[in-house]
């Protein structure tokens, strides 16, 4: 039996929240930088815990950004150094299963695509949001027609992939669990190497503490 893995990006395939890091780049040196970053991090946490609708959180966070296309490229280079160590240790597993792995994220493809190339995941298997830039290359918004810009967007995106066969959803946030709750995944595995959110862990079918365990959990699923 062939499994398809839908994997989150932030705090799963990388060790941090990418949009928070991008905000930090733009706010460095700003007199109000610390206060803005605290608010930004709060909005991220509220969304991941399911206490604030994802679309509301995303819109408020992008409105706080003060960054350019150059900053986004710089972030991508930095995130390559933040790829989850257990994913790097199992890089061969990712390469061997690349056709069965999709990255579905509420982050932005502008920086996710170059980072995931490090694990052999092609752009055609990456689904994320897209920034909108002005003529000077400044981020002025995001494509709000994309599924992943909305609440329940991951469920809509996975459904549109029209995958045949069992699907495993892997991630650290409540939006990842929602894919399972909507019936678009057969199981939800909470990824806890970087953060274990109680509201997410309690809803998981299994706990994946690092990618070192992915083959073991796969066998448990197949022979359950």
C-alpha cells in the first residue's frame, strides 16, 4: 500500500516560524520593533493553537510586514540553515519518497520552494501562499484567492489534490489537524520535535517526535 504524506513547513520541516523570521528582518532597528515582534508572535501562536481564525491572523501579520523581495530571498538562504535536523538526517528518505510527499503550508512559496529543494521536494509538490509586491519590490499584500490564505484552507487544498490512497497529515498546528477532521487525511501525526502544543497533541492519532520515527510510524499505520 502506498502512502501519501502531506507535511507542514513551519516548526515541522524547519525549526522556526518563517513569517515571524521575515518580520524580524524588516523590524530590525525600528524603534517599535520589539513591540511589533511581540504582537506578531502572539498572532502566530493564537492561530496555531486555534484561538484565532487563520485568515484573520495571516492578514494582520502581513499588514505588519515591512519587507522587500530582497529580504525574502535573504530569508530563504537563512531558512536553509534551519531545516529540521532529523529531516536532514533522513534526507535519503525524503528523496526516495519525493513523489509521495507534498508540502502544504500557510507560509509563502516565495521562500519555501528554494528551501525545500534542499530535501528534493519539487515546486509542483509545494502549495503555499504568494506575496504581492509593488513596482519597487516591497511586499504590499498576498493573494487572498489562494486556498491557503483562508481558514480551513489546508483541507481545501488537500481535497483539490485528489489523491488516491491513504493520506497522512504531519504538522505542529491546529490547521494540520483540521485536514484530518475534515476527512481529507486518514491520520494526523503531531510533529513535536520543535514544539508540542497541547491542543494539537491531544487530537493527534500518533505523535512524531522527529523524522527518525517516520518509518516506524508508517509500519504501525500499515499493519494496524
